[in-house]
């Protein structure tokens, strides 16, 4: 399934097929690939968003399913969207990593300074087109996947409301509170989602490795459970899509610090896939050039070790088990 290549760790085969979403282009909101449905009864505006990163197929398959099955809200409003379609359309199984974005990362532009600023790119144009809808969303599930085949996890931000939303949804097992990226704000952290003092919240779910069937299963499970928890859909709508088994008890982690790569060559010491718990403080987990990177405390959780080990990027995040 995977083989070892020097420097870059395991390489993963593409075991799922991208779906053709051309039929959803028109949308019904005035924005391509954005569909929104209103119920008669009042309720929150709930959004399930896919493919913020163009090579993350699982969310596309989940949102395509929700649209094909004509899932409609029983209260409030339900928006279903495909975010970076331009990048997704460039996905090729033979080179599956290059279509993460076209010109820049769509998940690093979600601050007013950038959105209202003078810069232009394919991704910024898309973010600006999505923004009027996002501005009215109360609760969002933004579906992603990861480079490694580590366990699925929610990134729920620092405010407590994110953790509550993750707990209510019930999957995945791991829930990680973090502050986001210095390189630019994520959709998950946009506006009120990232602030305290309001009830609007967003989850970024990392469903598993980008191109594995289990990752698609998690995207579908999480989408239906999220909508059920928020009473956005009738239970009967979800029943055929839920695992019969009770999901594992969730575990909560708070990211204390990112490990930002400072030198030209970073290598991990050990084969980390994600969510390993390193028992002893001071354990060497990587070499950043000539500098040894060590865990800062006992029972340190390795959150989302990266395969893109370039200067200035995040190699891994250190986290503490909480709650
Ligand atoms: Zn992503």
C-alpha cells in the first residue's frame, strides 16, 4: 500500500476515485458550486463544505452524496458547497499532491485584511465569492484530509464552543484545539468562528489519509452526525449512512506549540503518522538542520506530522491531553 522513499516518508496510493461534480456547477445562490436550502421552520444556518484543498477527495464525495440524496433541512438553512473547484479539477491520480491549490492555499486567506486587501489570486477570488454565504453561517463543518494515514481528528479552535460542537457530533475520536497558522487564517477561524462571545462555530475535520476509502467513510459519518446533532435533518435521512457501532469515546488535545522548521533540512527521528503519545519529556523527535527537536513535556501528542518539510512550514504540533 505504501513504500518508503528517502526524505519524504511513506508514499500513499490513490485508492479512491474523484467524482465528477460538473452537474453541481450552477448552484442556487448566485455562486458556482454553492447550494443552499431553506426550511419552513426557523433554525441555524448550517454549512458542510468540501475541497478547501483541491486534492482532498473525501469531502467532495460526501457533499456530492448529500446533494444527490436531496438532503434538505428540517429547520433553518443548509448550505452545501465545493470550495476550491479550480484546484480539484486539476487533480490527477498520477500526481495527487500538486492540486492542493492553484496559486495559493485557500485555507490561509480568511482574514479581513487579506480578503479586503489589494492582492489577487484564483483562491482569493474564490474566497471573496464564498464570503457572503460564509458570513451568514452559524455552524460549519469544513471537510479535509491528511498526508499521513494517522487517525482522523477535528481541529476545533481554542474557544470552548468548538470543543462542544465536536463532542456533540461525536466523531472522530480525536478533537484538537489549536490556534491555526501564522501563515494565514483558516476558514475555520474566520470572523465570529474564531472569537468568543457568540455561538457561531466551525469544525475543520481531517478525515484520514487523502486517498483511502476509510477516509471517505469518516467524511460521510461526520457529515450526517453533524447535521443530526444540530437537528438540521430528520434521523431517517441519516440512518442508512451511519455505522451501527457506537464510535469510540473522544479524546481531547490542546496544541501548545507548532514546531516551525528553521533550517534547510528537517527530518523526523521515528515514523510518526499522527496522534502518537511520546511518554517522556526531552525525547528527540526530529533534527532541524543540526538542532535536535525534543518534546517539551511528558505524554506529548504528535499532532499532524507533515511530509512537506520545508523551511518556515510546520513540521508537527505538540499537544497535551486535556479533559
Ligand atoms: Zn486540507
